[in-house]
C-alpha cells in the first residue's frame, strides 16, 4: 500500500514526485495522454501515487496530482482539475487509468 502524502500545495507534491523519478510532464489530450515523447493510450499507464489538493477558499483551486508510469517505463506527472474545473472528456480518460497493485 502506498504511504499517505500530506503536502501544502500542488507544487510541493510535484517536487516530491519528481524526486522519486517522475520527471515527464504528461497532459490530457483529446483521447489520450501526451508528453514530449508522443501520445499514448491511457490504458498503458498505472497510477503509482495520487495527491488531491483542495484549496481553502477558491473551488477553482482544486487539483489532483498523479504520479504515473507507462508499461514502456515512462514515469511522470499528470495534473488534472476536479470538481467544477473538470470536464467530461478528461474524466473519461482518467477513468481508464488503473492503480498499481
């Protein structure tokens, strides 16, 4: 089981995950996950760590930081909004990610 993480900000979580080797910046694309190396199906990735940040006063200040790894060995970070800031296309892609067992 993954340990619990408690970071004050999204940037603290990103810094910690980068120190663990998750160095690639991933983005949600139309139907895939993309990075500087190309575009990949979401099913090719596993979530290794996840950190959910909820802002104290601004609902727009809510994000989830995913440390993900592909079946090709690519390790990086994907930051996605949730709640009012998320969209259904992003939610469909994220739903395809599995958690590492």
